[in-house]
């Protein structure tokens, strides 16, 4: 499988309920200051179970995401990525963590967001190449484990595929021990 | 390898193969052609303007900032898109909006699941319901459009002519078929109109868009016939079905009420009469001055009686078409049926004591003409629903009803045929997914166009203001005076009236004002319009209000109305009696804009953090591009030739020759369309007419090569690209290319001489 449309969602720690106005402002500052081609920020805080604040971009989009009734930072690759699957997984997860680190350090927030790197969802948002089925999971699992072993250590996490086949391909990654954003980035470097 | 394969992903190939047998041949051809056009555009073989109109006719719009400029609160910055374009001043890589037509707003559970998937995979996880019963997805990349179109097509949905200068979505009152007050169900007629005019030759050469609406009920609201280019209201006469037939309504900056063209047009006559209207509009309507190109201006300029006479003459000349009345044999094919037993049929529904539920029943549940069933409005704040909510709602619909959901012009969903017995459980299921909001069709249910959020024309934040008003009004809604609660607020981001602000009790449209050297977001307030009677009365502009002052103004005006209205006096009558001057005078203490140094919040729009500016406003695409049938025909010739070249490269000489010849015929036919849009596609007739009108007259002669390129066509007509060996086919491809290029040059010369439409007749 030529892996495309990768998404990663790192959940926010419980108790760090977001101020959507601050998130809007923080993500908006990325537009001129990032090497990425970002376009605009949209506020969807009036709806449930979906994006809350969405930063649109050409190659990549980021959002404060409330899908599944859990808040987190969602990374979304929107354009075809090149390289091996291992490279794509590494690059995308690293980018997600780097942007989580930016948010954790952002002075815009009165209560700084705290991300749970040990509680992550991995998606392939492309039903054409990756239907949410066991077969897709079987195909991708070794490559996913190769990446996650670096971050959490072999056997130190569980992978659970979302059973609802209507959903995009989703794997819930749950680490047995807490990992900080900085530690995870160091292990991936 | 075909050109599509050069540019499409594994997923695109998957959808193309997996769905090829599930799409109608016509839609398959449309999507294949659009995919080819994307490839050709990337290769620089289609000009920006032509490609823009091509994609618009497939529903693929531009979006704010696609000109590569965005104001960041201090300065306008360039968005670093690569130098490639998909329209004039529209960057290729900039995300855009996809509008998807839903004739009469019909939506099945399977289609809802699909919309959830499409929004998730290609957009931002949000489906947006429009004020004309369509669905829009934002932040779409154009390369994803063909896959999206195929997936929609597999469930019977087309996006063709969702934008551009074409017949747009055919809308209808969402209560039709279940309304206790309607004359009859207009659904099959709206469907027939949609099918008849989609791609119809008489509806391909408009100067602007053309909107059609049906209503089963003259007094009702959601058909909104009065504001449409063409509108039909159900009527019975001598026991026969027909329609009151209206033409020439429209909102926009200056609203026009539709004219009653005929007080009764029988059901078998509505399609030919609509065709005649389209024919007259296509041939006599303005093409160059975009602001005068809607049919309402043609009617005004000609005078209604002259216009009517011209349409009737055109109708008399139309050659008979068996499809005009064929659909009447099968009028019941779209009839809906319940899936659950009827309730007790007692109406109004008795209060339960659960205040929250009872209020929802009061505002969101409507009686059906079928005893024991109710139509439930699912209120969507700002017209938005997330992918997961859409998916969950589809599952709920499967549990309680069959496929009987409709989109509503007030940006909600209407779930029909819910058994009255199921209402408490249905409500509980909606509540579990956050779709149980009360206040439908009330002052809480604020309608807003996309405005500055995503529209290139937006001046002020209509969605930001709508969200704020909804929040503030919701807090007071349960103890509101009913007369106030029943008012409608509609907000447009600019004067173009996409939210229908002219027919709101309280309407607003975005403007900007200069205050002591600062640009301040404002809204012009329009009071006293009427949503009822099919959008029967337009409001009057009262004055400009700073965006941040609008909530206070709404509170003040509704308070005045509640306090001073006479018994049974509606808002429109109260506004007329009170007068614009008195109303504005009473608002003086609220609407003054504080100096920048005192309160900077007035200088930032709702739903934004940037200091306000209009500097990143762009050029709109609502008007489409002025592109003639000849432009489209020459593009088709290019595409055919390109396909021929690819077939030749893959070794398929026979197909290559055939494609090349077809390209020549299409090019000749495109030129002939300048004089006759009904020109046959029969190659012999095309050849005969081309010879007579373009060769013998010397019009086609190249200034240097004379008739040389026409000779290539004459020779080709003898062999039609067949029976040639590889070398001869190669030569023939070159000749065909030269002929098509000569056709482009001829058209350019004629355009410069402004000779293009002078001989068009009705």
C-alpha cells in the first residue's frame, strides 16, 4: 500500500479544556510564520463531534479536533506524500509532535495545553486505499509498530483498530507509560 | 497510459474502476472529460477563463484567499502558492468550495453516509447546507473532484451546473408531499424540471445563473417562488393539475418580484414553456455587463408584455419533444412511505412536562397531512453538520423512517414521516448526537451565508454575527413573546443576498464604513421583509450598524416591537407604521462607534481576531465566466485530439484516427455555433454548413496559409481517420491539430471583429 492521507491525533490531557478564542489566535499565527502553505483558520465551535478550530493548508492541515467527543491536536496530510511508508509515518508523526510542542509553549494560552503522547489515534483518511478493515490493519501494523517501537518501546503500548467500518481507518495507540512531547521527539530524531 | 493516469492517485484509480458500472453513462462522460480538462489545464492547454467556467459548471468554486493574498491583521501577506492557476487570479493549489446540487432537497440515508465520508476525506469534516437546498464542502483540492463526483454519481447525485451560468439546483418547499395546506406534491415536477433542463442545449448559453423553485402552497414560505428567476406554484383548475407560472424574480443587490406569466399552465406544458423561457434568456439576455445579465433585467428592459409575447412565440416554434410530458405517466415514482406505524394523530401534541422536550416539539415538529406522522426539523447551527453527526443521523433515520429527508432553505434538515409515537425516542437519539437544538423557524434560527469565512466577496462576518446572535437569543428564547420568537433574521456577508436578507423580518448585509480613519465592519439593516407568501415582500434598508452593535440593536428593536405592536400586527406592518426615521432615532445611543482608542473591539469583526480590513476581498465567481458555446466546443475538440494523440502513443491507431477526426468535426461545429446554437452534430451536415459558411465565404482562411487548413478537414472527411496506417495516422494527427488551431485562430479573429452573436435569433 502506498500510504497517503495520514492523520495523527494527540489527545489533550483531561482538565485542559480549551479556550477556542485562544486556539483560533494561536493557529492563526502559524499562517505567516510557518514554512507550510497555510491558508486560513475556521471556527467550528458551534458544532459537535468534529473540528473545533481548523487551520487549512495546502499540504497539511491542523485542527483542534473534537471528533469522537475527545479533544486533541489533529494533523492531516492533504496532498500526496513521497517516500517509503516508514518515511511518511516518521515525518508525519514528527510534524505532529513538533506542532504540539509549539502549542505547549505558546504564550497565547493562559492555561497551556498539555498533550498525552501516550494516547494517540492514527488514521488513514482515504477509503479508496485503506478501508477500515482487518486486512488494512494487518498490512499496516508492522510499519506502524516499527515507528511506535521507537517512541514507546516494543511491547509498551497497545494498538486497537476502530471496529465501526463506517469510520475512516483508525487505530488507537495507548502507551503503558506517559511520554512527553519532548521525549517522543528525541526518540524519533 | 492515459492522461488521467499521469495525474491521478491510487485512490482516484480505485474509485474510477470500482464505480464505473454504477454511474450513468452521461455523468461518467462528464467526469472523464473534467478529469481530462484538469490534465490539459495542468499542461497549459486550456486558458484560465475557460477552465474557470468549466469547473464552475461542475460545481467547483473558488474560495477566499485563492488569489494568494490574506490580510493578517497588520498587512496583506502573500500565500506562497506555486505559479499555477485554475482561473483568472485563482491559484491552482488554493483550496476551493464544492457545491453539490440536491434537487428539491432530497436526501437518503445512504447519501448522508456518503456526504459524511466526502466531507471527512476531501473537506474539513463539515457539511454545510445552503439557502438553496444544496450542500457545500469547503477547502477542497481540485484533484480530488473527479473521485468525489464518481462517488456522488454512484448514488445518483450530479454536481453538473451547480455553479456557473446555468440552471442551478431546482428547489422546492421541503414540506411538499406532507404539507396539510398544499394543493399537491410538487416533488415529481421539480425532479422532471431538473432532469429536463440539465445539460439542455437551450440552457447552456446564459449570461448568468438561472434559479427555479416549486411550491405546493401559495401562502407558505419555503418554496420562495417570488425571489426566483422561474417559479411555479401548484394549482388545480377544472380538476386538472397545473401551476401558476412566474418569471423574473430575484434578490441580489436590488430585489425584483417575479411576474405572473400565467395563472395556469397545465402540467404537460411546464417543461416546454420553461424551455422557451430559457431559449429567450439565452439568446436575448445580456452577456457582457454581468450586473445586468440576470433574467430579471431582461424582463425589465424588454417590458414584461413584450417578454411574454417573445416567450410565447419561441414556445410556438419549438419542435415537439416527447420528454415534455413523459414523466407524467410515472408521477408516483418518488412517493414516500413510512417505515413505522402511525401515532394517534392528535394535534397539537400534548405537553409532557419536560420543558426542554416540549419546547423542541413546539418549535421543531410540524404536523403532516398524513395523520399520526410528523415532520421534524433538525436545527443545524449556521447550517453546519459534522461528518460523525451526519453518519449518526443517517443511522437514526434508518431506525425511524425510510429515505425521506430534505434539506431546507433555512439551512436545516427536515426528517419526514416520523411516527408521533416515536417522537420522544427520536428526540433522545438526536440529543445523544447534539442535534436536538430547539428554535427552528424562529428568531434563534439565524440564516447566514458563508461571508468572510470562505466567500471571496464577503465584506463582513455573517457567520460570526449569526453565531453571536444565536448565542445571545438562545438565553432568552424560552420566555420570549411569541410574536418576537417567530421573527426571522437573515445575514449576508455582502449585498448579494445569498442569505435572502431581503425577505427576513430583520435582515443584514455586510458593508464597511470609515470611522476617523479606521475601517469598521458594519451591516446594513433591512427591516420588514416577509418570508411567508413565497417570499412575498421585500424589506427596506434602514441604515448601517457597526457589527459589534448589531446584537444590541436586535434586542432594542424586538423589544420595541413587543411593546408597541398592535394586536395581531405583524412585524412588516409595525415597521411601516413606525417608520424608518423613528426606528433609527431610537437606536442612536446604541449604534455610535466608540473611538479606536476607547474600544478596539469594534474594529475587529465577529469570529475573528484580526483587526478588520477589506483588503483581502477577492473577485467573486458567482457570476461565472462569460464563455460561449464555441469556447466549450473548441475545448472539446482539443480534448478529443489530445485523446487521439494518447491512443496513438499507446499503439491504438484506429482509435487515434477516429478521435482526431472527431476533434476536427467538433472544432468546425464549434464555429458554426456562433450562428446557430442548434447546429447538428451529424458530420455530413457540419461539413456542408462549414463549407458554405466558413470556407466559401473566406472567413476561415488563414491570413498567411489561406484555405490550407480547411483542406485538411475536407480530406479527412473522406476517410474519417479510418483505414490509415501508422505513418499516415501520424501525419493525420498533425493535420487535425493544425485544423483545430486554425479554428481557434478564426474564432479569435471573429471575436476581435465583434461578429460573434450578431446573427443569433430566437
